[in-house]
C-alpha cells in the first residue's frame, strides 16, 4: 500500500514538473540550473566537512521550492519574471552572499539585495490585497492609493522583521549578520562631562583601542546600527518604487504591462466569474 502511494507521489511530481516546463520554460530552466549548482556546492562542502555551508545549500534548495508551493497551495499564478527573480535572489543571497562571501567582497551586494527585497515584498503585498479587491464576493472595493499604501506597509514590515531576525542571530548565536561600519565621526551624550544630555561630537577618529589593543580599523567601529538603517532605507526605496508602479497599474487596469510581470494573480481555473 505504501509502495503504491509513493509511486503515485512520484508520478504526481513528474506531472507537475512537466506542467511547469510547459507553462514557464524559462523559469524551469533557471530553476534546474541553479538547483544543479547548489547541489554541486553542497557536495563539495560535505567533502570538505564544512557543515555550515552544507546547511546553507540545503536551505537554498528548500527555498527554491517556495514559488511552486505557494502557487499550488494558494491557487495563484506567479509571473515568469517574478519567479525567476525570486530564484536568482535566493541564489545571490545564500550561495553567492554567504558561501562565496560576496557581502564582504562587494560592499554594494547587501544593499542591492535589500532594495530588490523591498521591491519584491511590495509586489507580493500588493497582489495579496489586489486579489481580494477583485473578488466579487468581497463587499468593498479599495482604491488604487490604498492598495499602494498596503503594499508599501507590507514590504516595510517584512524588512523590519528581517532586521529583528538578524539582531536575534547576532545576540544569540553570535553571528555578524548586521555588518559593522567604520566611522570617523560620532556624536554621543555618554561623553558629556556634565550629564546634561548634550551630544559630544568626536571628529577625525583614526584609532580604536579595546582592552589596550589597537584594532587598526582607522575609525570608530559601529556595531550594526548604520547597516540596519541602510538596509531599511533601501528597502523603503524598493517598496516606494513598486507601490508607485502598482498604483498606476490599478489606475489603468489592463494597461500596465511592466507591473503585470511582477504581480501574482489567481490561477485561471480559480478566477471568479465577473459577469
């Protein structure tokens, strides 16, 4: 009995893969290519006994299944462009960013990914509300401006929750997800000799000493604050860009070809009858 169930599951998986190939050949090819690369990296990590990198690869493989899972469970259809960007985003963040240390080699890498994240989360938030907005069973209709604001708020909320996760990881597991920043100028009330809550400005900082040892950083070491605010700022930029695009997409329903490449919609079999 269990053998028959397994055979049915394998047959169903093969059928889903064939349907996926027919529907979105580009997304399917990108998925297969990235999955193969991640598997090779994971095998190499296992041989080198680098279990942390192997775990990151396993996480990436699981995340690669997320678009298909969302489509199947929520009965929605992801545009090919959005699905490809999500797959590339996961690969760029986990494999290139973490394992290949692109976050360290290229200072703009983290900023770029957080900007894209703000854009993508706004697209997802916009679609969630827009699908409800177009459902005839819902007794109210939201304006394009409200949809844009909802998408923006959803994106910023996801960005804040991610920063909470980074902070928790740094405090509990002692990682460095909130990357440090070297500053030459700081202002602080901690050094006010009169304790009058007046900020003392220190400029042209060139050395930092910890326990009598000069760290040789060339400035003051800020632990995470500037990185967090920068990440939220670029998330804000990405969210605003898509919210504006989404606003005009709804305002001119059916004419926004660019926005339609990033906004999920109900699957055709589940589309409500609007007649």
